[in-house]
């Protein structure tokens, strides 16, 4: 892999702003889609769970393909830009079609919602895989800055959208009209944010390599890389835990605690404000104790916070005490996600130091992440269909247990002496 010059702070900011768009796209469907499908479109919970799950299972095949395609692409605009531009246009169109379906789609709610979400997720992959691959293409100092700034912006995007999307829906009447208004306002913001990274200079603007390995070879390389494989499994578990909690939150707050819908936005705001600050905090922590230990600490904070919230709910304490415990969840979430992507960028860079396959590895990584995002809401839908709304308390206890289980994988990465070169990368900034 050729050595790239450092990327300046202005271009780093342009790259990071794309995270605002990805944060919105990750958070709004995770938060609202299951509720929108079951309560507004009157799709059964089991069917809604399948609608969410199937496109993300498709991503398991699609994202590695996109990554390998990007690695091998030849374009005057570089390997990454064309995919990112097309992906941004497709995913924002899919977002509007998903939450603002035309009137004739009411008779075909399942088919329309399935197709729109499939389009959204396919477009998101076209954008996200090349976008996330960029840090692995650059030198170490720029890599750390790009990842930490992007994750901070992604948390900001998730914070604003998770807080404001329910408010916009409520202001629009709370029904289909409210979701339509939300889609019309949110989609343009996503598009503009996702266009900023196109300003990043492409070192491979004129010619891209065509000598990279094929898709199957790259997947086998990624699967055979033990530290990368272990971290990918950990990320899938942790994202599934976060997705389960996010999808269950509207049911928990509205149906179980009998709070107004605006409190859904308040709950996510309380959690995501600390998440924004958690990214730079845990970057600083990682400089002292290493990235893997830093992620383990953040994961433990998330599990502690979610377990505490569950215990307070079971005690029947007032809403204000429950809200006061939620910042711990956000602090852990921001830290574990920021460190996870930073470690993955190091692993991908090291594994491809003699190859041009960074996006292929990234495709495997982001595909696993999408599986986690699908499994969380899908588990919520299945549990709702089987046992009814009261089981939603599992959405608080369950994530804590999943996160605690993922710590074993992080410890394996840290103690694997046979891959010391990767461990060294993961403990330095």
C-alpha cells in the first residue's frame, strides 16, 4: 500500500461531516422504523421484524462486494468518490420513500416498506463502505484524527436526529403526516452532510489499482485474520445490543412507562449528549491504557448504565431518576463505538500494508455491523410478537448481558501474543 501524505485539519473536518449524515441514517430507522411499521402502517410485529432483518442480511453479501469493487475501480475521481456520490443520492431517496410513502402504497404497505428499506440500505452501503475505508488508506496520524472526528460527528448526527425526529413527527400530527414531514426535512440534511467528504483530496485520483485480489480471496483473507475476525464479532454483538435497546425504547417509554412520545426524544438526547463527548475522552484514555483496554472500559460503562436503568424501572422509581441514570449508557456507547472503529482502521491498515484491499476488509466489517443493527430490532420484534409489550424490559437487561459477553472477545484480542504486531497497533495512537 503506497504511503499517503498527512491530511490537513480542514479536509479532516470535511471528511468528518459525512458522519453527521451516517449518524442520522443509522439512528432514525433504528429508533422509529419498527414503531412506524407496526403502529402507523399496521404491519404485524413479526412481519416488521423480517422487513428490517432481510435487507441487512443481504448486506452481508453486498458490502464486501462494494468494498472489493471500490478497491479495484479505475476513475479520474479516485476509487471512493463515485461510490459515495451515487450512494448518497440513492439512500436519501430511499429514506423519503420509506417514511413518506405515496397514498397508493397504503394497500401494499408490506411490499412498499420492504422495497424502500432495501433501497435505502443498498444505497447506504455504496456510500458507507468506501467512506469508512478512507482512514485505512492514510498514515497513522491522519487515521486517528479522521476516525475520532468522524465518530464525534456521527454521534452529533445521531443526537440531533434521535432528539428532533420524534419532535418533528409529533409536530406533524404524529401519524403518517408527521413521518412524512420528518422525512422531507431530514433527507436533505443527510444528503448535504454526505457530500462534504467528496472534498477530500484523493491520492488515487488519476489511476486506481486493478491488481487487487478478487472478492472471495479478500473475504478469506479477512476471515483468516484472527484479530480482525474477533473484533468484527465483538462489534456485531455490541451493535446488536445497542440496536435492541434503541428499537425497544419507544415501547418502553410510551407503552410501559406511559410517558408522552416526546420523552422518547428526551431519553435519546440524554444518552447521546455524553456520547458526543465520549469519543475524544476515550481517545485520550486510549493514549494512556491502549485502545483495546479503553474499549473494554467503555463497554463496561454501557453495561453498567443499562443495568442500572433496568433496576430503577423494576423498582418503580420516578421518571426523573431513570433519566438521571441514562448518561452512563451514552458515555459507554460513544466510547466503545469510537474505539472499535479506531482499532479496526489499524487492523485493516496493517493487514493490507502490502495490498490495496482496505475497502474489501471494510466491507466485511460494515456488513457485520449491519447484521448487528438488524439483529437488535429483529429480536425486539420477535419478543413482542411472542410475549407482548411487557417483555420490553428485556431490551434493557438483554443489552447489558450481550455487552458483558463481548468483553471476552476484547480480552482475547489484547492477550493474543501470536499477533503481537496487531496488539502494538491497537495500543498506540
